[in-house]
C-alpha cells in the first residue's frame, strides 16, 4: 500500500521529470540533457542530439490514460485546478505531497511538496519539476506550494513564445493588397 502512493520507492527529481517527459514524447524515453548547443560568437561549436533510451515505455492505451490523468490535475476538480484555472494554456502534471523521513522515521509535520509536468499539454514543448523541501508557510500540499511556482515559470516562458499566442488582429487582405495601414484610434 505504501508503494501505491509513492513511498518505498526512491527516484530523484530528475528521474521523475524524465518519466513525465516520456509521457509528453508519446512514450519515448530520452536521456536527460542540459545542454543542446554550445556557441561562440553565434557559431555552433558543438550540438548534442537527444539519446533515446527506450522507444516506448508502455502501451498506447496506458499512455493515453496517464496523459488524461495528468491533464485532469489542472482542470476542475484536480489537485492543482485553482492554480491553472485561468491559464491560457493547458498543463499536464502531477502534484505530490510526502512526509520527510530522517533516520528511517517520518517526521511529524515535515513535508516535501512537488509539482512535475509539461506544457502546453496538447503540444508539449517544456517540462519542469518543482520540489519544495520542508515548506514553512503553513501550507504543504504540492498543489498549493509547488504548483504556483511551476505556473509562474510556465507563464514567463509562455509570455515570451510569440508563436504560442493567437493573433489579436488579422489583417484584411484588401488592406494588404493596397498597402494600407489598418485603422487605429488616437489615444
């Protein structure tokens, strides 16, 4: 029973993130990579390609179930729904809250909060894990402590990715043909 809720297994945060990346990559498990390219004066000196460790970690049905569960975490009723409810992009992830163990004993009221996931959920480009050891704010759940940190990072990335946004103005083809500027209001 302990293993079913995450106790009795030992994974580093990087190993957990790698698993979630595999779900985002349609089951393809790749070696974690921190540096994609080394440049000097704008010229690539060295480029690293991802190394695939396993082409498929599980069946397509299991992947679909895992993805649906992970996307549900940020939707109504999910453990991080309040954090992501007004988000312009969908997130797939999982919250985590665990007791901290020292010398083989779980400490009373000492926790580790986490959130791991990827975004945008339907076309994943980024993944991240946030682990907060021994939160002191009074709250200690992953959905309350770690998920907001994930969202803040994701919001900053999302805001700088212009191709992720829908255009607010679609130019009229007649304006383009006549090389006219669209009408604007002073102010």
